[in-house]
C-alpha cells in the first residue's frame, strides 16, 4: 500500500505543479494583453512589458490554485478509477480513505501555501506591477500615499494635515489646513470631515482661526475648500487591498475604525484573505470523492471546470453582497467556502470502503 500511495502522491504533485504553472503563465499573458494598450501608449518597452507580466503571475497562481488542485486530483484518480485500481485495492483489503489520507494532508499544506503566496509573494509583486504601470503612464514614480497622519501640499499656499485620507471615497477626517502668506501663518482651519461632492471639497463642522487678527475663531457648519485637487489625481497612489498583506490590511482597517469610518469593502477583503485559500483543501476532498466514482479523464476534467465556475460565480456574488453592505462581511467571505467545505467533507466520507 505504501508503494501505491507514494506513486499517487508523486503523480499528483507532478500534475499539480505543471497545471498551476501553466495556468498562471497563460492567464498572466491574458492580463498583459488586456493592459497592453495602456502600457504601449505610455511608451513601455519589451523589458517593461516582460517585467509587468512577471509581476502579475503570482496573483494568478494564488487565485487559480484551488482549480489546479481539483483538476489535478480528478485527472490522476480518474485514471485510477478507469483502470479499476480501486477495485483491486478493495479486493486485497485496503482502505480507500487511508489511501487518500496523505493527499488530504497535502491539501491542507497547499491551503497554507496558498495563503503564504498571497501574503508574501502575490501582494508585494502586485504592488510592483501597479508601481510599474503608474511610472510608465505618468512618467514619474508612484509615491504611495499614507492613509493616516497625512500631510498634503494644497493650492494657494496651503498645507493640509488629515488623520485619515481616502481619495477613492473622497474623504478626509479630522483635518487641519494651514494657510501661509508672505512666509507667515495667516489662517488655520480645523474641520471634522472634508467630503468630495463631485466637483469640489466641502468642509463640515469647521472652526477657523485668523492668525493675523489675534487668532479670532469662527464656527461654520459647512465651507467650500478650493485648496485641494480632485481625488482622482490621488487614486492611483493609494495602496489597494490586493497590494496589502493580511497584517497590513488589518492595520489599515484599524486606522479607519479609530477615525469613526467603517468600510465594508475593506472588512470583506480582510476576511477573504483567510477564507479563499481554504478552497484548495476543500477542492482536494471533493475531487477525491468525485473521481472515485468516475472513470473517464475528460469527464473528470469537465466536472472540475464546471465546479470551479460554479464556485467562482457563487463566491463572487457573495462578496458583491458584502461590498454593497447587504450581507455582513464575515458572512460574505465565509458563506460559500463553508457550504462548499461541508459538501466536500460529506462527499468524502460517503466514499465506499
């Protein structure tokens, strides 16, 4: 039995590595083609195109790994079922579940590996890809904007400090605006919130201090502010969730929470970084259960693709509900993996001995 198990494990690992690398490279080419117009219009050369493609490959590895696990296990054990190898193992008193136990353990290792790839490889290289794209298009380096304790140089001699700055949401919180005239501080404006209304920035709960008039203060409910450019200018400079590790995204969420701003999308992305890699383990269980009962490779691969598409569709729909605030972020990120995991475990334990 040990020889048979080792053979299955060796064959699965070989097919899994080839499938994962092949899918990652091919989908990386598709991503590059989709971005080709933007990069070429920016004047990208062959080396920069190759570098961009290289940076986005790990992202595809991260997302495609569950499908690679499912396809590989059904390919390997579909052949074994076709050749009646499981019938022979049962006839000599072998346990089918014990036969698959090393593969189940490998599935758990792959899930952990998938999480590690997302944390330490995919996210940093995705940031490099965005940096490279920004540099090609804008002819300057991408200076990553902080989201907390931000200092900005505004228009008309203003310097702006914000506790929290979210250009995509058009939001600044707990801000102070310093106006400089003739190398002297002439005015200070404090506001709880500054919002972009589509055409201009509006300050809310404002307190102004005229430094030239003995620091006389004035309270205003709402005030238009022309000292800051459109948030679209800063959007590309802000770090995206897929560029952050779990710890980095958690710190980002804590900053938003401390400022009284609750972003459902960030919370969904935070839970997703943990829930998504679990799919690799569940697809291993489900692939084993299905492949034992079928004997055609093509049929097995077709089922693997169909299951992957169904999972992707359901998972994407759940995340969309979480992003929109209809579903709780925890439910949005975990509902489909838990249902899929329950089905996988159920089917695995239904394997006939």
